[in-house]
C-alpha cells in the first residue's frame, strides 16, 4: 500500500473537517431560530432552555465521551460519536414542537460532546509536544470554518428550500466524514500508510509512557492543575457559548436583521475566531522554537488572549459595524485561548489519560455555558437588555487566566501515580 508523506498533517486536516461539521451542526438552530419561530412558538426563556439541554448533554458526554474513546480507541470511538450526532442533527428537521426540539437538541449534545476529547486523543497519538499546539490550532480552526460557513449557507438553504432542509443536508455531511475517517485513521504504530521516516520521528519524540491502564477520575480530581483547568474552562466557555448561540438572535432582536442579513454579517466574527485558533497554535509553537519554555509559551499566549476579551463590553453601545468588530475581537480572543487550553491536556498528561482529562475539562466548560445560557435568558426576560450579559461575558476570561496562573504552577508532563495522594505530591 502506498505511503502518505507527512501523514500526521492529513490526520489534523481530517480532525479540522470533523470540527467544522460539529460547529455547523450546532449553529443550525441559532441561525434559523427566527424562521422556526414562525411555526413553533419559542420565547427567549424557551431558547435558553434549548441551549441548556444541549449543553447539559454535551457536558456529560464530554466527560463520558473521553472515557468511551479511551475504551474503544480513537478510531472507533470518534466514529461512534459523529454517527450519533449526525443522526440527531437530521432529526431536527422533523420536529413539530418545542418539546421535541428539546429532545433532539439533547441527543445532539450527547454525540457532539465526544468530538473534542476524540480530537485531543488523536493529536496526542500523532504529534510531539513542539507541534501539538499548532495541530490543535488546525483542528480548532475547523470550528470557526464550520461557523463561518453556517450563516450564509444556512440562510440560503432556509430561503430556497426551508429551515427543515438545513438539518437534512448538514446531517448528511457527518456520515460522509465517517467513511473517510475509517479509511484513513489508525495509530502511528499500526498505520500501513505512514512513511518509515515519519514513524521514526514520532517514536523519537514520544513522551515518556505513563502507567498502564486508565487513570480513575478520583486520581485526576485529586490534582490541583486538573481543577485549575476545569475552573478556567467553566468560566471562559460560559462566554463562548453565549456568543455563538446568541449572536444570530441578538442581530435579529436588537439590530433587527432578517435571515438574509444575518447570513451576510454573522460569518465575520467566526472568521476571526478561525484566525484566533490558527494564531494561538502558531504563536505558542513559535515561542518554543525560539527557546521559550513550554510553560512560558503557553501562559503568555493565554494572557494575551484573555486581555483582548473585555473588548466585548463595547458591543451593545456601538453602531452595527463596530459591534461586529468587537464581536470579532472577542471570538478571535476566545479561540486563541481555547487552542492553548486544549493543548494543555495533551501537554500535561500521558496518552492513556488525555481523553479522560480533556473530557473532564470540557464537561466543566459545557456546564458553565449551560448555566450562563440560563442566566442570560433570565436577564434578557427581566431587563430586555443585552448590556449586563455582555458585561459579565467580557470579564470571564481574565478571571480564568488568574485561575490558571494560581493553580497550574508549571506546564509539564505529570506522571500519574498509583494513588491520588502520591499523584498530588508529585506536582
């Protein structure tokens, strides 16, 4: 069988495509919600609850999905996740009421929750530490590609056909991806298409192996850095999920844009989010190549992105054009931040524990977003103003950076010990 040079970068590209589909599928509802409301009554409070159910399922499966992928292996585990969420996404097109929409939204979250732990595990298997943040940046860029494509494509489909066809067409894309994944992915040592040079390179740069078997959650939760990552993710993802789920609705409700105009404007912040993913991964890897330590390169990148987030405080008081600029700055900053946060799980834990740690951290992020979406619904119903919500969202990343600095004293590989006490004492 013919080998493929630089196969790991093809793997990263495939992960980026999966992430693009993931974000396309979750953005379907926010973009077409105003069209759905013409046939299914949905208030702001109802809408916040729909996101609550999605994020609840997403958070649960983000944690459990990491375990499932550790158990099944990256290849089979990821395939199971995307088949599930593609089927759930397709079912959105058949709903006739808000309750049914809540059920399929919950099912979508269950599948999509396994996506990022699967990608984290694949990157840990295929990339050495000095390339890892760039690889994370590549696949994380896929989230922004999917979100960039979503508004204009969804608006076009909804206008030409109907909002139901948005879910039918995007659901089919996931099934196509699974066929490509199963045909291409295997761990490096088992892959028949990897070149001998690339395999030697990966083996020479493989981190020291951790203990055999899977680390129990009790041992992981005994580690101070795990709590630091979880709490930082809890706060920072709260802002992110608010932005991605409420941006189209904000443009419709406050800026009075129709679905065509939303498709015209809403892709711009997501394009900047993609640039944030790319540059976040590039900067940290560049600093390491220039001689910076792993710890310093990761934390400088986190600090830079956190410092940009308060620009979102100006969204509500600005004209539409400037509001889009500030939305774009916030999304650039978050994805810059998110790329490094995801990289830290692969930086600090052995491959056998990466899926579980990424799952825990992602679950905390989803639960933060879940609660913040409910809070946003309550605030909007009570005040009919986005100003207080933007105020809170703009300050969550600086607070998260403070938590990382306090609780992750040094970014380095943690050798998980047999008992929680021993593990904690090794930090």
